[in-house]
C-alpha cells in the first residue's frame, strides 16, 4: 500500500471516530437539557401538594436513601434552613420511611412514597423551586452542598425581584 493511501485511510478512520464521538456528546447534552427542564412550569400533582406552603416559595430536595451525595445535600439544608426568610422554606422528600437525619424544625420532611414518585425529575438528588401556587419554576440536579447554597441564593433573589 502506498503511503498516501495509508494516510487517507487513517484520516478517514479518525474523522469517522470524531463524528461518532461528536454525535454521542450531542446526544448526552440534549438528554441533560431535557432532564434539566423536565417538570418546569407544571403544577404539582395532587398527591404532592403537601410539599408546598401557601404564600411561600418552597425549596424541595428530592433525595434517595442509597445516595452518598444526598447526605451532603441534607447537611447543607440543615445549615441554610435557619437563615431563610419567612416566605421561603425547605421540604425534604425522601424515599426512606425511616429517615432520621437531624434537620431544623422549619424543614418539613416527607417520606411518603407516592409523593416521592410524583416528583417527576430524572435525577436524584434533585432540587426544585415551587412557587406559592404549587407551580414548579426551576429544577436542577443537586450534586453537592454548594448547589443547595446556590439555589437558596437564587430563590431569595427571585423573591426580592418579585417585590
């Protein structure tokens, strides 16, 4: 085989691999975009209405009992909850009926499996912002305690902007 032909074959294989990798990355980005926007703008289902508090913005953390990151999220909630303004509160929704993490009194803990399943986001742990009318206005994966702190800041800024 001539060197020119060999170089062209190698270049063709590399271009095909790059195209396949690009298509795979595009698909993953699209899945993440859909996951992030899933559920935004919809009303909470009737079985989940216990999550919200009338007249307040509710920050909802959906956690899983088999999730090590969820422990960091719960710790961040425990630190941030006492500093929340009166019109913003936290609710933790867990699939663990024996949930026993120490949280401040102003954090509602819901361990009902129907409520946990009704929060339709494709990732756990998840953070949701639910307005005073029960509409989900924002969802995001909660990858760390810092993500919880960022969400609290955004929710507080949203409340200040609406005044």
